[in-house]
């Protein structure tokens, strides 16, 4: 089911389920990240995929020129309401990026890698992201910390949000973390999935090396705390393209 993300990320239920990911959290993360990177204002940045643009919008507010790209037309339509000079949003697939050595930094945030069924597609998507970076530019990959996720995996969960009932099951199948989501909205039932390849920190780092990136730092949270392989909620790589 290689296209699960096309329908799920373009669904209003996706945004309802993840509504706790708010703009204030994004602002704190982006402020910490840009302070660490020390990129001068006016630098060209890309946020791929960008969702509704919460990170892109704050990057632009800090003085950067930002391009946000996402596969979901509904998300991009919402993001485009905030477009401005130096802040551009477009629909696009990270497996086929039109940019070549265009950005001082590319950000791939909120576990937006490892979505595809084949190793070839996953590696191609990373190669596409890296080729969009100028030589010497930065790549930021924010992935889940797989060790902690697997250690604390909740197999079944029920949630009620704004009158919509979510029944969620989680499991690992053939090296893929699968989240199945059944939604009951009044008399209508919907089914969605999330599928993310189980990738440990050392595997992600090797992927980055394979595409000519050197990891300069790894953080474990959106406040850029030191990475702990067992306890950190996130695995945030800061890498530099050779």
C-alpha cells in the first residue's frame, strides 16, 4: 500500500488527530534550530514535506526565504493563504524534486522519511532531498527515535476528538511500523494507515553518508537536548553536504 500517505495526509482527520502539533511548538523548535545552524537571514531554505506550513511560516518570520513543498493539495491550499514575498508553497512529491543545488538548507521534519515500500524508493527520496541542497549546505532530518518507540509501543488506543472516534492499532510488520486508524464520524466509517520503515540512528546516518552528507550533530528533542538512544523522543540529525 505504497500510496497510503496520499489519502491520509490530505484528510481532515489527519489534522484532527495531530492537532496537538501546534504553531507554538513549531516556533520553539525552529528558533532553537536556526540558532544552532547560524544561517544568515535571507538564506534560501526548503521545508519538504511542509504540511500546512507551520515550520515554513516561522522560518520566514525570522527573515529566511522559504519554499514549502508537500504532496497533499489540501495542505498546500491552506499553507498558500499565508504566502508572501519570500514564502512560497507548492504541491510536489519528494521522490521527484525539481530543485537542484538551490537551497542553503533543506528540512525534512516530523518523521517524513521511510514511507515507501521499497528500499530503492526510500533512498531515491533522500537523494532527491540532498540534491536540492547547495554544496556545503545543511540537511536536517527529524525522525522518530525507533528504540524508544518500539519499547513503548501502545498496541491499541481509542480517542475521541471533536465528536470523532479514533480506533488505533500499532504493530511492526516486516520491518515497517504500521499504524491502522479506524475513524467513526457519526454514521460514517473510514480506514487509514501510516507505514514508516523501522530505521535506527546508525542506519539513518549511513544513508546520509551514502549521499555525501556528514553528520555534525544529533539531538533528541525539539528543544535540541542531547540525544539518548534509549530515552530521547526524537532523532534529529544535522548534516552537511560535502
